[in-house]
């Protein structure tokens, strides 16, 4: 079975083909929810935002320009939604430092089959520190790191998503990764042991 | 040995450097333990960041997306019917209302002008009749005499003047003017008639 490209699928969606929309939904549901989970750190909100992205893709199908890569377009929509959600939440939601309330389901799902209680706690603590370190980055650096590291989007494409130059994206990544290295140094030293 | 800029090291660690820059860093790292340590830390950081896992969409996510799209389709149709159709209908109704209002205003203005013209014509006609009484005018009086004695103004029949249909104030005013003119004529003749009687 030959996988159809995003472009082919999207052009068919533009013609009103529901099956092609389903294929795009199946292909990008996990990456988008993961992206939003890391951006907004709330599973329910992440799913709502991912749903909104698919809805906007559907609503904008007739305006889709095949010149741009589908994922560029997709992540541009997603990034805008995520940043707006973060800005909106700043006024209404106040996460306490070290709040680990959203780690449960994630750990339950991805933990090793039979981890000990101690292992689970250590892993939860490390993950919390990583989340906090990434979450403390400035918005653009955070988006750049999440797209680059977790969504595997190359910096050329990130530049298009963020509408900045490639050198600006590299600069964002350099600063972000260096900040993370300094902030997570204790964990990095632990890993050496 | 001078250490390389951190950007170059990070660029190398995350595969952001082109091949020539990567070769330069590789050569430097062989001789610089400090820079090598930084690159190794970034390699460990890359692995550490992988520990941040996220959940997959919960069951029912696809269904919710489909429902949202279907709702969008439905609202799009409703908008097409109730939205644009309603707006267009309102615009047409407004236009029709304006046209009707314009017609009514025009009709009202036209009727008022016509009515005023008719009244003016009648007034003009009445005034000219007063100056040149018609031969058909019959002056009736209970005290009338064959010798043309004094004829009270009240005895003048309005119907004889052809203004029986006048029932407006202006029409009545025109009639009064006529009566006054007629009475003035009669009064001016009184001295002559009196002297004639005396003689």
C-alpha cells in the first residue's frame, strides 16, 4: 500500500473527499495532541486545540495553497492556537511551582510494565523538572524546541511556521538548548552516574 | 587552545551545522576537553528530553473531530440558508419598504399639490365672478321689489354662484368675499336710489 502524500490528501479534501480528511486525521492526531500537550500541559485542552486545528483545516480547505508544505501550514495553525491558549490561560490558570497534577495519565500510559514505586517517583520527578524547564523558556524558544525536538520539524520549516528567518530559528534553538542544559545540569550529572 | 563558540557546539550537537562546520567542530573536539564536555552534555540533554512523554489522544477523539466537522457542515448550510438568505431577505425587504414609503410620500405630495391647485382655481374663479357677476345669477329676496329695492346680502343664493360644492374653509372665505363685494356694490347705490325715491 502506497502512502499518499499530505499534499495529495489535502487536494482531495479540498475537492470534498471525506476519506482523505480521515487519512489526515489518522496521520496527525497523535503528533498534534502531543504538540499541544507539551505546549499547554493539559490533556483536555490539548485535545480541544487539536480538534480545532482539524476543524480549521476543514474550514480552510478551499483556501489551501499547495505551494506550502502541509505540515508547515498545520503547525502554523497549531502554534497560533497554542500561544493564544497559553496567553488566555495566564489570566485564569495559575500552576503552582512543582505542580505535578498532570503527570499521572502520562506516566501511567508510558511507564515501564513493572516499575517499582521508587522508579516511578524518580521518573515522575525528572519529567516534572524537564516540563518545568521547557515551560520556563520564552514562548518562541519553547515553540522552536518542541517543534524541533519532539515534532521533528527541521529548522527550515520552523522558520516558515514562525515566519522568521532560518538564522533566527537557529539562534532561538541555540539559546533554548543552552538554557535547558544549564537548568537541567543536575539531571545530566545524575545520568553520568 | 581557544574554545569554540557555544553556538557552533550546539549546532554540531543537534545536527544543525553544515558539513564543513561540523568537520571544524569535530577536529576541535579532539583537542579540547572543555568543548567536548559541552557537546556531551547536550547529547545527554537530548536523551533526557526524550523522557518527557505525552499521552495519545483519548478514545473518542476522532469521533469528536468528526462531529465538529459535521456540525461545521451543518452550520455552513444553515448559514447559507438562514445566514446569507436571511441577510439578503432583510436587504430586499428594506429596499421594498423604502420604495413603498417613497411612493406613499410622492402620492401624498402629489395629491396635496393637486388639491391646493383646485382650491386656488376655485378661489380665482370666485373672485372673477364677484367682479363680473354672471347674468345667470339670480338674486332672491323676500323683500325684493320689482323696482330693484334693497336686497339683503343673505338672500344671495350660493348655489346660484356655482359654488354649492365648496365645503372647505377657504371656499367659505371665498364666498364671504363675494358677499362682501356684492353688498358693497349695493350700498354704494343706496344714495342714488334714495334720491330717486325722494324725487
